[in-house]
C-alpha cells in the first residue's frame, strides 16, 4: 500500500502538497490536450476543411462517452478520497471495483446501440452533404472502441483520487505518444484519412489502459479494483451516483450544447464550423490546464474534508486560487497577441484563420472566470455536495448556455454565437461562488459523510 500518498494528503506543507499534486495533473491534462489536438492537427494538414469539420462535429459524441464514463469515474473518485481520509481502505477498493465493472457494462451497451443507430445520430448532429461520410467513418470506429476509451478516462480519475497523479501522467504520455506516432502513419502513409485517426485514437487509449492495469496489479495502489472486492452495496451506488450523475449530466449537457453550437455554426458555412473546431481545440489548452489544477487538489480537498481538517483544506484552496489567477493572466496575454498564429498551426486556410482567431480573442474575457469556476466546482464535488454541484454543472452546460446561445445567435448572428460561452462562464462563476463561499469560509464541517 502506498503510504507516501497519504503523507502528501495529510502532512506535507500546503504549497508543496498542492504543487506535488497539480504539476503532474496539469501535465497530464496537457498530454490530454495534445491527444485531442493530434487528430485535428494531422487531418488539418490535408487542407480539407470538410474532414476537419467532420472531426469537429463528432467531438460532442466523443464527449458523451466521457460523460457516461464520468458517472462512475468521477463519482467513485470523490467517494474514494473521502474513504481514504476515514481510513476505510476496503470500502475504497470495493468502490473502485464497482466503478470498473459498471463502466465495462455501460461501454458494451453503448457500442452496440450507438452503431445500430449511427445514421440517426449523424442526422441529428447536423452533418452536411460534404461531411456525412467522413463523420460516419470516424465515429463508427470510436463507438466500437467505447469500452477502452471509457475505462481509460475513468481509471485516470480513480488513480488521481488517491494522489497517484504521476502514474496518470505517465499513462497519458504513453497513450498520447502512441497516438502521435500512429496518426501520420495511418492518415498519410496508409492514406486512411479520418479512419486512420479514429483507429489511432482507440489504440492509444488501449495502451494507456494496459499501463494502468499494470500499476494496479503491482499492488501499489490504495484502492486496487478486483473481483474479490466487488460488492454491490447500496451505499457505494448512492455515493458514486450522488456526485457522478451531476458531473456526467454536466458533460452530457456540454455535448448537447456543443452539438447545438456546431449546428448553428454550420449555417455560416463549413469554413466557420472548421474554425470553431480548431479554436476550441486551442481553447482546450486553457480549459484543461484549469481542470488539471482543480482535479489536482481534489484528493487534498476530499481527504481533509473526510478527516475534518478544515484549516488545511482552506489553506489549500487559498493557494490554488492565487495560482489559478496568475495562470489566467498568462493565457490572456498569449491569446491577445498570438491568436492568428495559434489557428494557423492547424490549418492554413484564410477564412478559417479569420473566424478562428476572432473566437479566441472573445474567449479571453472568460479566462479568469473559468479557473475560479473549475476550483469551486471540484470543491463541491470533492466534499460530496450533490445538489450545489448539480446546480452549478447544469447552469454552465445547459440551463444558461443552451438558451443563451440560441437567443444570442438569433439576434446577433455569428457574434452572438461566439459570445454565448464567455457570458455563460461569468454567470456560472457567480452562482458557484454563492455556494462555495458560505460552505468553506462561514461553516465548520464536522460530519462529512
């Protein structure tokens, strides 16, 4: 059992503990960014906006796989951190075992039903005559690879919950490296286009997954999943779903919101749709950095909440917020001066560069709000606050964004479309703060579970 992780969560000086957890987690997120960017980058080198648009359209459907995986991955991760704080190690192992089993069953069902109804799905997300076949080829392979894709995502969450951020980073490096090597091989050498990109994505996930299983089998984990520890207790389901459902519902709403925005963007032409896809990949560098920061401190928050150490929890949050705001200033500077160059890296198409760079400049308004929102959100999840977490999640991805993007696009056309998300981030951050501040700085939490 890895007691070094417990020392990090329980006794290591705050600044050192936060940096120890968030640096490998942010690096892992950067690897995830490169993973997500790889397909777009190499497909973009074909200088075919239709294939880039196809990868863009299918991304929300890929995100839906993450949403279903997150029900058990994120939910179990939150509960495991609190269980470890209470020294309930067998319950932690049983929780991770139940999460893995549930994801395998869910992934199998998705693979079968999604491929049966793939034509209806593609018609619903707004594929055009130019992009339909590319979308079909790419998505069919992704759906058949649902189980390893979903397991890979969930296991990274489970390992982070016990402080094993370095292991997740190594696993992601291995998978991303494989994807970067395989993408040009399949796309250009074998002339497979989007099909090659999809195959490379699935193989990369499988390779990462094998590494995580290897780590578990070595017996170094605090919460190793196994058949002997698999128990179908109501308590486990309740605690997993309490956080997992709000989190995943948020991701599901994000997928729906993205599909709506892509469909609206397609009304302005496939070049605008391609620009939105490229700009959102660039924006993901910021978002995943902030997710890495927030997810990095999640085990620290959950563990110290579970053990009742409120002073250590508050100190961790204060340092993390200051660090997040410093990073946001750096990103604002980069986007303000280098937005056109960022888009041009992916595709050298004049219309795509113009629209994409404008989207990036608009997003800079939301950057400082985004980092605060991520920290507030993860804090609520780590502490097991299901209702506030659900409200904040749904506000950003559905309750605010979807009606706002429809209204703004209706009255302000393209400008309204691209301003919807920054405005949503500002409003959601205000809502999240209204839950976060009284919970952390006005109350003393004694009975966490």
